[in-house]
């Protein structure tokens, strides 16, 4: 351990909000909108210069299926669907009902890829800016969560690193959508990294996009593990490819080394497309994601831990706030093993609200891939349509907690579910 030093400083107080959401990715944006549409004052804090997280700064796409296991019935609606409709206004999306698999939009993958949603990442930035503004959310970009001040099992204030320096803000309810459970960990919640036995997470990948592809000549998928997904624009593809193993997304040195390695992998994957894949002979890299795509980091200890059995059996929880059907896509944790869909899931499975509620902090909700669940189970529910549904539920729940002057754990579940259904969320 490096030597520690004392550090004390008076910092400006930014103000009070009903709800503060830390992290502006897919879960965080939906949490902020969900809380703001509950007529609550909301601050949304995001580290990068854009909202959308992996879908924008990470260039990850398409949105994996929002249908059940067989691709027959939608299982995600609500804010996810509203975002898709807004993207359609910019001609920047192929709606899920328009796409089937295998196709150029799924890199010719069939299983679990019926009705994916192809989208343009820049258009998504514009859409999310407008939706948060219309909802009345206060947004702070280029601002990172630093720490929280806690007392008697509650967060009193959070410390943020804004461009103007350290600032403090407080709220009645906080929502951790950092993707790394940073707030929960700082608040003293027990967390673990990656797989339960080994603490090794799923690998990371740096996405990139190419243009100039001759779509008519694209007759087969690229050499494994390179995968190229057609966007709504002719000849333009998002590319998912090689993996960087055992990345600790909570450690700067680990992330630095991983990102450097991933940039070299981009060139390797591009050569596979250009030199070995029909239709990509004239393809050019148009952009590389500025943020490394991290599939897994910390998980919290919550009031309920979702198990692999829950996902395979489709346990229908009384406090369910979301449902999903994508397979447990667990990428190999080292170059010595195989990964992906080893265990079959139920036709649809459910996310209980209790899994968003951490042990040890009474005014915090956690939404996204870091909720309380077994690592294998997270393989499916980490996908963006599912985390958007979680985020929406977290935001509505935070609004209820403020209205009823209760802890998030004690919100009225029937009322929460009623509101979500009124917002076209799918719970059954």
C-alpha cells in the first residue's frame, strides 16, 4: 500500500437536491429522468462530456434484444422504448421490431439476437441531452464522484471533482449508476469484484466504428472473435472484437494498461475486417471509442442476491421492477477458457427491487450492472435495455422515497409497480 497523507480542505457547497444520480450512462440517464418526472429536483453527474455511457462514449452497439429468450415478445418498454422513438425522429435507429437475426445488424449471430436495436451513437447523445433537459434534470458533465460523507448509515453529502475544483452536494436519496459501484463502496457497502471465487471480472473491449463497407458483398461474419454490427447508416458498422483480461475498472494503472493494449487490438481487428472479410476491403476506421468498454467490475451486497438459478428458472419476484430475456453472455475470463452462453436462461427472468438496495446505506439505490447478483447471472442483465429498465425503476423509487419521507428500502412496492406500468414498463 502506498503511503497515506492527511488532507483537509474547505470546499464550496453546491446545493441540495431531492435526488442525486452519480453516473450518466444508460441506467443513470433513465434514473434521472424517472426521478425528475416524479416532480423531484434531480442532479445528474457524469465523468465524461456526454450522456449515454457505453452507448455513446463507449460506442457499444447495437442495443441487445429487448425481447424474450426466443425473440417473440417484448420484455423491455418504458424509457428504453421512448429513447428508441426519439432516435427515430432523427432517422438514427432501426427499431427492434424491424430487425431479425441472423443479419448484417447482428454480425450474422442468430441465438439471442432477434430484434436488436441498431442506433447512431452521436444521435443518442443529442436525444439524451434533450430528454434530460425536457424532464428538468440538472446535468453536470466533466464531473467525477470523489467521496461521500456518511453518518449513522446514511450519506450526508457527496464530494465531486468539477472542473472548478472540489464541490459538495447533498440529497435525500442518492442513486449509484457509476458502473463500478463507486458510491456504494465509498459509503461502506460491501462489494466484490468479478467472479465470486476468483474475483476475476469479464474482460474489457475497446469498440470502434468503420465506414465504407460494401453491404451487398457482406455475406458472412468476420473471423471470430471479431464481430461487426451494421448501424442504421449504409456501410457503417460498430465493431466488437478482442478482449483485455482481468481489468480492474477501479484502478487507474490497470485501466491505463488495458486501454493501451486495447488500442493495439483495434488495429488487429481492423486488419481482420480489411484483409479477410468480404465487403470490408475498402472500410476505414471512422472513430474509436474514447472510453474502454468494461463488462464487469464490482457487485454490491444487497438485500437480495440474484442467482443463476433465478435466471434459469425465471423466479417471478413479488417486488420485480424489470424483466429480461437475453442469455447469460459471460465472456471468457482468461485466454485459457471459452465463454459466452453456457447456461440456458428462462424464457424471461425478473429483477427484484431488493437487489438494487445495498446493505449498510439507508438512502442509496444502486442501478445497472453492479446490482446484487451472482457474476454469471450478470452476464445477461448487464445489457443496456435491462439496465435502462433498472434505472427507470430506481428513479421512480427515489421519487417515492422523497414523497413519503421513507428510506428507499421501505417504498410501497405496489405503488412503485403501478407507476412503472403506467409508464409502459414491462413487469410480467
